[in-house]
């Protein structure tokens, strides 16, 4: 081994050890956590979080594009990944409307990027690395967007249906305002997969600007122009500096805990039939005021939904009605519930809330 190779290997060892510390700003970049679902069909008409935690699909305008989004086991060989995010085009749109935008987004809280020092003369460069496998080859665009400031870079998918690693370094933003130190969305990574001319008719903005729509995704191919097309992502890593380091593989438990700041799902199919998730007191024979246990502090007061038939059990077991069951007085540390149930027991009876044979509770505080 040459001296240069020896030093390079030593640097890799140090990076992968505790000396390297936490490097990846992206949560769930290895696509391991999928609390909502592992596969959803018929997507594309609306924006949303469908499967993989923290990975948001954005659609602008009206398009015929439909796809199945799934957590896939198709991954780069020998890189330590187990999962990827897959878009499988099921209805194509070969001629996107001028206002169409089909984008995979990752959103970041302001308090998680203070180390970038953007909006000051000391702004740090950042490096984005990821793996992509796409049937469609050609030019793709990644954009960083913060408030009214934007910067884009192009990269090339060279071989169809082949995993390729891409690395892009972006200059720090010395212009604009200092990044607000809060829990709001202050930075987006936008992976464009198809756009109309409103976003591609100008000249690509490769330096930070106030953002002109026509300059945001110039040259972007349409990855949804054929029902044979698939596009997969994994290993998304965003780190301070101009050097890409090996992907920071975190344990499943750690990634799940980080994801639960934004979304929590209690599901009988995962947690077990009759799994107990909260407690409460009857206000009368058909209503319960209760609390759901939360294993972490959520980003903000969550929106709570109930589906299926969870139960309240105490003086007797009673199914909870999804209509009339809402979260009340929610906070980031606890979720209050006013539940409507079948008629059992009486006022002041203590009850335990469980998932029954088909119950689900979701708590959402995503960006």
C-alpha cells in the first residue's frame, strides 16, 4: 500500500469512527423506516408523505402521472444498504404541462442547520451524496431551497436501471437572511423527476439567487414519460464541507427515534393486537377523555387521527368510533383524546386504550 493510499484509508477509518461524529443532517437517508406504509398505489395526483418517513412527494399543476411508491429491497451492491425508495410509473405523461413539477423533497428544521452559518460571510459549503437508479437516463437536477433563496446543480444518470452514486458540493449562501433558529422548514433538498417549461425554460441557477422559476430545473428529463420507468433513491447524505464521506449508517432504533419527532403510528399489525397505548377516564357510558403515550418530543403539537377499531377496556371493552374521536389539547409531549365508544360502564370508570384487532392511531407533526 502506497503512503497516499495508507493516509486515505486512515482518514476513512477516522471518519467511520466516533472521531467523525454525527455527520449526516438527513434523517432516514437509508430509507429504513416506513411507519405509514411499505407500498402505496395510484399516487401522483396529490402531494404527501406516502411510505418512507421524511421523504415528501410534491406535485404542482395537474398531471396524468401515477405511480406506485414503495420501500424496496433493490439496493446498491456491497454498500451496506437494505432499503430504497422506489417510484414505479404506472400511468405515464409524456408531455408535462408548463406548470407541472414532480419532486422528491426532504425538509430540514432551521435549528438543525445553524452550523452552516448561512446568511453570513462565514457560510459553509455543504456536500450532498446519494445513490440513484433510474430507467430514464440523461440530465437530472437537484435544488437547495431556503425561504426565497435557491441554488441548483445538474447531474447525469449514465446507465439505465443501474445504481450510480452522485456527489454534489454547493457553496454556502452568504446572501439573504441568517437562518432562523427554530423548528420550521428552513431548507429543502429538491430532487426533480419531471418539470414543465415554467421551471426549465431559462438558464440553470448554479449560484445562490432570489430564485426565478424558469431557472430552477433547466435540462431536467421526464422520469415519468413511460410506464416502463422506475426511479429509486437511497443513501442520501448531507454534510458540512466540500468532502463527501462514506454514508453514516445509523441503527434502525436510532433512525426510528429521529423519525418519531415528525410522525408516530401505533398499528395493531406492528405493535400487536390489543397492544395498550394509552389510558383515560369515562365522562359517561359512551365518551372517554384520555391520553396517548408518546415516546419522544414531537416537533410541534401533532394532528391526531384514529382509524380501524381500537378499544377502551375497563368495566367492559368497547370499540372506539373513528367519527367523533379527535385529539384535544395536544402538545409535543402528550396527546389528549376525546373518544366516542360503544355504550359500556359509567362516568369516572378508569379505562385502558388498546389497538384491538384493527386499530391505528397516527400523530403527525411533519414539516
